[in-house]
C-alpha cells in the first residue's frame, strides 16, 4: 500500500508540475528544439543557487524518466566534446552566477 501511495503521489506531483509549467509558458520541447538545444534552454530558464566558495550549482536536480537515462548519458558525453556547447553552457552558468549574486546582494537581514 505504501508503494502504491508513493507512486500515486509522485504521479500527482508530476501532473501538477506539467500543468503549471504549461500554464505559465515555461515548457521546453526536445522534439521541437532537439535535445542539445532543449537542455541549454532549460538551463537558461531555471533559477540556480551556487556554492559561494566554489561557484558550483547547489541543490541542482534533473529529473529524467528512467527510459531516457541511458540516452541522456550518451548525449551528454557527445555534448561535452562539442566546444560550442561547452562555451554556451559556460556563458549560461556565468549569467546564472551573476543573477544569483544579485539576488544574494538584495537580501536583507532581519533583526
């Protein structure tokens, strides 16, 4: 029963996520853009937090359907060999770091 309940809760959560992202127009289609460009577009659209020491993304999670894991692993190996992809991903990450720093600088301490 616990597994069935967890599966139902997970399905409900993903259905709600799909609904709200479509509602606000924040979906990315790999069918329309191609997998590589869709991945980059996803990176452009998400808000990221970073480790202040390493400037590495913090708590970044990519949820992938189990049937797509091996395909995505193979694609990511190919993409890492593509200098244009790496450069664009670097530009996106640098922009995300700057956005994060700006958010952090706007924060105010509360007494």
